[in-house]
């Protein structure tokens, strides 16, 4: 079983790029990654790639080159990027190939996502009540969590304020203007208690990661991080997730809890060992709930963590150092890979103005998507 390393990365800026298709943004990210690593497309032995709304990733070969490599299309909701990396990780770990690419991209229209109930195994009434609109679902979920654990709207505002502050420092971020907590709290209410500045927006962007075996990584001699763990998990019994029509009386774990535990076991570390984390923040409440689900704190402790600045870039556990989904937006196919890209840049000291201080050794990323899929990756310098 081979060790797996990330030896190169490329990113297309997130936001809106009217003159470039989502597929072309993916090609841009792949070419940037290859150029930075001093490699050619013909060196790549396999690829996993995905997009939700911008085309089939394997058609990128028309622009990159017809080399006959195996190129696997991945579609797994917001966990598409994390799932593409999971496929690449296991391909190299098996010893089948020694160099490959995981790529994700997307280009969404303006406005909220508009999924159809039948596509997710749900009756029409679920959509007629408005629950297919994820802004409403996430608002209901964080309302319940706030009532149970004493989280206040001020904590939600502080999460969003941090995200936009980090986005100012991030070249690839979409939202690069600071927004103060009072403005966030007093902005238009979308779904109580979440205001417009507490939600991310569907957008555009692409990320490509070059994966290599330990032997190949050593030969290349490039800045690299070891991919210690990559785990993907779906809903266990009793979980309460996007597009859930009801809450089970017998509550169970979430897919994030299961994926997180699997990744920690795979890497042989615990949450206390993590130096920097990128976690799903579809809206401000998601970051709060996922802090606990990934094991970084207990339910209800988030208010103190955030008030004390522990999750800021200079804190004990910097979270979403590039601004996360709130500042970058969420092109579904690229979002999970953006998180790993950020950890790669941080651990190799290439993050520029947003570089977290200290001796960063372990980076953690977590992406979550409908109808309850979580992907977790742990990288080590």
C-alpha cells in the first residue's frame, strides 16, 4: 500500500466569470497545477473529476490532450470534490498508478439551488412546503440547535464576520470586502435566524490537485503534503440531514460524525492534534454545528470559542482561513477540493497574507452535501 501525497495544486478564482465556461475553468485549474509542478498532461496516469451543473469532467481531455488515460466522472452533491479526491487517493494507495489528478469545477446560475423532490426520492408535498429550498431547511436546523445549546444570533454574526475578513486576504475569494457583525445581523432576513450575509451563494470556480505515490513524490522533489486520510460516508440510521422529511424519534449520528471518526482512525490522530481546519459553512450555522460534529468542541462550546477568537487565523485552531463558502461561494464540484487546496497552501507556507502562524503540521478538511454525504481529509506536512 503506497503513501499518497499532494504535490501540486491549481485554482480558478471563485465568483463569476462570464466569458469562461465551468469546463474551461476546470482546464485552467489543471493547467495551473501542472505548470506549478513542472509536469505535462501526458505525465498524468489517471483522473477523477466532477461537476454538478457545468458538464462532464472527462470531456476536459478535448482541451488538455487525448492521452487515453482513465478519467472517472464523479457526482456526489456538495461532496463531489471530496469524493473525486477519495477516488484518487485509493487509486494511488492501491499501487495501480503513481500520479493522477482530482479536479472539480462548476458554474451555477444566480439564485438558490432548485432541486426537484422526485430526484431525491421525496414526494411532491415536500417541495410544496418549501423545504426543498435549502435556505429554509438550514434555518430550521440551526434554530433547533440554538434552542438546545444556547447559541445566539451574535455568534452566527461573528462567524460570518470572520469569513469575510479572511476573504479580504484571499486572492481566489469571491467576496473580498469586510462586513462588520452589526451589518450582518441587521441585513435582510432570508430564513430566520439567518440573514443574507450568513449564507453562501452558488457560484463558479475550479480546483485541481496532483496526487502522487510516496516514491514519485520523492523523485519530483516538490512542496508536498501527505494525504493521511480520505473518508466519505453517507447517512447512518437516525441522522437528520438535508431533504430529510422528518426527525427520527431515536436520533443517531450524522454522516459527518461517522466520516470524521473514520478519518481520525485512518490517520492515527485525534481532533486535538489538528492545527488548521476547513469545514463546511454553507451558512454560518453550519460552521457552528460542524465544529462539534468534527470533534473540535462540545455542543454549546462554540459561543465561547468564537467570542475568544480561537477560530480566527491567529487563533488556536484557525477555521476556514480563505473565507470558506461564505466568502468564496459554493460551486458544488469545486468546493471540497478548495478546502484541501487551502490546507496544502497553508502547510507548505504559500498562503500569503492569510498564512496562519506557527508550525502547522496537520490540516483537516470537511465537506457536507445533500442528501447527507460527508467527506473528510487529513493532510500532513
